[in-house]
């Protein structure tokens, strides 16, 4: 069960984005990008603490305005282009542990994946709770529709060749192309003890939380931003 577990949600948001400078606080339909994730997380019935881990005073100020806690500013060495998100999350968990505030479950919410339904987080948490004895983590995944790894190509010399080879016989493929799934930042949930021990968001006992086609976007550059803005605008019309 999930009711007796303490849950922390961490939104990682460094200030030095190069693909789209200032993207975490870039206005998206009238409010900063990060605000969409904060507001969705605040609707959860199960999250005990919501924080933003950032090295930027500007991002911290915006996050506070929308209701997230900023217990510390992230050390500079954890906010470089090559800093793994796992180190950022472990830093936050250790910070709370040192202050005797212990969490059983950690949730990572990427601000660059704002296409969430209001109940996505609680549905994911409940799903994990139902499987807590046989799962150590949960990851939101979307089915790959356009760029399946089974039709992608690699360059060998001057010629394109299949990246993944599927054997054929005279009747065609011996097997149909299996469905492929890509992990998106809608929700990533891990037992804190497993996260510390294995230092990965992909433990061996990882279960999926399936998202819908329109949610299969992450913002890395301006083209992603334009797509997400158009999708959000369309979805708001449906409300």
C-alpha cells in the first residue's frame, strides 16, 4: 500500500540550458514552463513534499511563486551540461536525510514534459502502490509511432543500413515488429532505498505507466516548445 509511505517529488531545473536558453521559465501560454509541472504536482493527494532543485535564483523565485519549496540552491557541480539527473536527486534525498526527514518514495517530474493530465501523478502512484511488493520503480512511457528503432537506419560507409536487423524468409519478416516504448518525463517513481543502492532510474523491477500519444513530447529546443504549446492550446479548448 502507498498510504504509509512518505513521498517526495523533485523537479530538476537547472539554469544553464543551451538548447533553449531560459526554457524552464520561458512563458508557455501565459505562465512559465516550470509552473505547469508545479501546479499539476500540487493537485496530488499523495505527494508529501514538492521541491525544485535548481542552481538559479531566478528559477527559484518563479518556483516559489507557484508553490514549490526551494530548500537549497543546487551546487554548481551538479548543474553542468553533463551533470546526471540521478546525482541531483540523490543530493536532494541526502540533504533531507541529514536533517532527519526521510522519504520512502522519490518522484522525478521533468519540467520539460508539461503534457500531463490532472490525475496522471496519482494514477501512477496508485499503480505503483498496487505493485509495491514486486516493483522498485515506475516510468512513464509512450509508444513509439514515427521513429521505431526497427525502421531506423545507420550509416555504413556511404550507404544506409538497418540499425536493427530482423531476419527475413521467403514469406517476409519472421516476426512482426514489436511495439517500442520511449521513456518520457511525465513521471518517474522509484523507491528511495533502491535509488541509493542502484543509482539508476531504471531498476530491474521497473513497471510502465502508459501515457497517450499527445503526451509524447519533451522540450529540448524551440521546435519542441512550439509543438507542446500548440498541443496544450488544443487541449485547453477541450476543457
